[in-house]
C-alpha cells in the first residue's frame, strides 16, 4: 500500500496500475480535471502540480517543501508519504488564491488551457521565494508554454502575487499538515500492484538491494522524467518498477576535504547549490537543464543511468574525473564514470546493480574547468553538443587535460587525441588549433534533427577555441554558455 495526502484528504492506494501517472490519476480516478494534458512528455507544463514534502532544517525546524512537478511524467507510487496539491485546491472558501487573482487582474489567460499549469508554477514560486526577481520568475515559468496570451502579463502576475504575498490556507494549516504527513511517514516497503504489475517503494539501500536481487527484471524508477516517456510516448507497460526516490541514504549530499558525494536519487535542483559552489559552470549548466519541474523531479543518478549520448551531466562529470559507487547485494564497487559508458545505451552495470552515489572531486586552484551547452532553445532543450574542458595549467604548461563531450558519439566520451595534443604544451593559439584538428580524429558525429554532423564537429572545435580565448582573457565574463 502507499499513502499520501490529496491536499488534506488521506488516500491509501494499493490496487492501482503502477504505470498510472499522477495526471491520469487526478483526471480519471479522482475526477479532478483542472490539470491538463498538453504533450505528456514534460515539455509544455500544462500538467504542473505541486508536491509537498516534510523537511527538517539543520536547526531542527520542520516545514513543508513545495515543488512544482510535471504530473504527466510522475507515477503515483512516487507520492508515497507526500502531499499532492492540484489547481482545484487553491481556491479557498469561495475565494481565488492570490496567484489566481493576479492572473485574472493582469490578464494572464486567454484560452485558458495552459493556465492551471502556470498557476501551479506561480504557487510554487510564491511558496519558495519572498521577493522573486525577473530571473527567478523566468526560471519558475520556463517549463510552461502559452500559445496565445504571451508571457508579459503572466510575468506581471508573478510579480504581483509573489512580491507582496499574504499568508494563505496552506500557511494557516502548516502545523496540521506536518502532523498528518508525520502520521503517514513510510515505515516499511510500500507497494502498488495490479495483477502482475507492481511498483515497490523501499526506504533503505539494503532493502533496495534485496528487492533488486529478487526482481532483477525490474526497472529502477527515480524521477521518471526519462522512464515515464516509455509509457506516455511509446505506450509500453512497465511490469515491475522499484522506486528509489524514498531511499533517504541516496538523497544525501556530503562534503569531504577532497570530494563531494551525491546520492544517486538526489533531485537535480538539490544538486545545484553544491555543484554551483564548487564549479560555477556546472551550476550554469544545471540552470539550462530542462525546466524547473523536470529538475525538481529528475535525478543525477537517473541522468547517468539513462546512458543517453546527449545527457548533460555525464560529460561534465567525466571531465571532472567523477566516480560512481555501484551497489549489488552487499557488494560495492567504485568505477570511474568514463568507464561506465560502453556503447550506445550499454553500460558496465551488472544485473541487479544500481548506482548508489556519485563522487565529484573538489576544485583545485590549478584547475581550469568550463562547460558549454549548445541547444536550439536556451531553456528546456536537450543539447546538440555539450562540452566540458578541465585543464590543469602550471607555469604556463598544461600538466593535465580532461576534455569530454556529449552529442558527439554513441556515448558521453573523452577526446583522447585532443587531450594528447594538449598535454605538456603551453596553452597557446597554435596548440589550440592542433587540438581542434585532433577532435576530428576523436569523433565522427551523427546527423539528426538536433544538428548535422558537420555542425556538431565545428561546434566542438569552436567551443575549444572559445575556452582558450576565455582563459586568456579572464576579465571578460567567462561563464557565457553558447546556444544556436
Ligand atoms: C522535457 C524534458 C527535458 C529534458 N531536458 C534534459 C536536458 O536538458 N538535459 C539532460 O541531460 N536531460 C534532459 N532530460 C532527460 C531527463 O530529465 C534526465 O535524464 C534526468 O536526469 C533523468 O533522471 P530521472 O531521475 O528522471 O530518471 P528516470 O527516468 O527515473 O530513470 C532514467 C533511467 O535511469 C535508470 N536509473 C534511475 N536511477 C538509477 C540508479 N540509481 N541506478 C541505476 N539506474 C538508474 C532508470 O531505470 C532509467 O533507465 C529531459 C527530459 C524531459 C522530459
Ligand atoms: S502535459 Fe505537457 S508537460 Fe505534462
Ligand atoms: S492562454 Fe491559451 S495557451 Fe495559454
């Protein structure tokens, strides 16, 4: 059984198809059809809902953390122990919520199809920031598309509703909701099943390892932002899933003198602070990774586990020399991330083995790390090419070179020939040009709808030139990421 709050109503579910999305659950099982389906692929934001989770701060204060999610890509099993809020829950005692009022007063809605999604993103923004600036409002709304109103009135609604916010019914009931969430906090393995389809929800790494051993055919479900597409876009059925998002040990970020260890089930938005502080270019990349809804849901482990050649974090992590800890039963092994990817969607992961955590080395003074993403849109778009450069330059000579790319081969990959040209050389124009030529030996990219093979190779070479120029002229803004 799994349990969650549907706003304030306790729902206990066990006999549900685990392939059921929260969107379809709301619309077809609960009769709440305010949440809309636009794309069923995480691209439009019409299905945005907010999920509240109990959190305890370092000082021991308990509160509810509200986050916007795409309900079209969220399976119901991942609600276990949480609070689900949909657009119907905002109106209170006959009065519209302040974000809804602002949308009306600022003329932020025309046909209205996108409006529930925008309202929920605004609600999450209001809950998470006191006086959001334009950049914060853009970030909160970048995953919501509107085809008719235009964004200016919606941004005005963001300013009106979030900059002088008043307490609402959720604030008034916070203590009560915390008590109810504590009462349903999972204490044992949860399960949703229907016929021979099931999703299991372990709470510890040990339970996850045991379950994966017992069900080696299971698909691991983290944020579901890749996995759910198999159901919503390819109309497949996933007979057995194991949801890793309730395993607390896999959601921790720990800092050591020489490394940061990030649990594989940590949401990308939770990775931001740690990675941005250490490597600002990683933070910049995460800002351009999908939308806020996807980053709230998608995990670092899922981005690696998916083994896509155009996943954004692997080239950066490979250039940084990151490692992963793989767990199977009681056995653990540590592997350099670059050795994890073997061929297109083929990895070194064995049966019943899962990624437990990612180990990222801390930054050093000699390191020159930069990352660049080339995509057709600035926000919410997947890379045509993603480049990460990490040179150590001592006394003007390159003493270590790690260069990795996404979108250039069947796997995220280091550029061995390019690195060999750079190593031991001064980082000057002539060496850079030779290294650019060597990239042609490292990669034979493909042409597809994102970019042609010629465009990809030229982009990779130009990004290396850009990196060189930026390092020579540190007074200019160096963290500009390129886009088509
Ligand atoms: C609209 C949209 C935009 C996107 N934009 C980007 C983008 O800009 N950049 C980008 O890189 N990606 C993007 N993605 C892809 C996706 O969001 C990311 O790959 C995300 O990190 C996946 O994480 P998840 O937790 O949702 O993984 P899931 O979908 O839950 O899982 C993905 C795969 O990894 C496996 N897996 C999950 N956890 C583990 C584990 N601990 N050990 C082993 N295997 C595991 C799963 O079984 C599955 O095969 C986008 C997706 C969408 C829908
Ligand atoms: S329906 Fe478009 S993002 Fe979910
Ligand atoms: S109001 Fe019509 S799509 Fe936004």
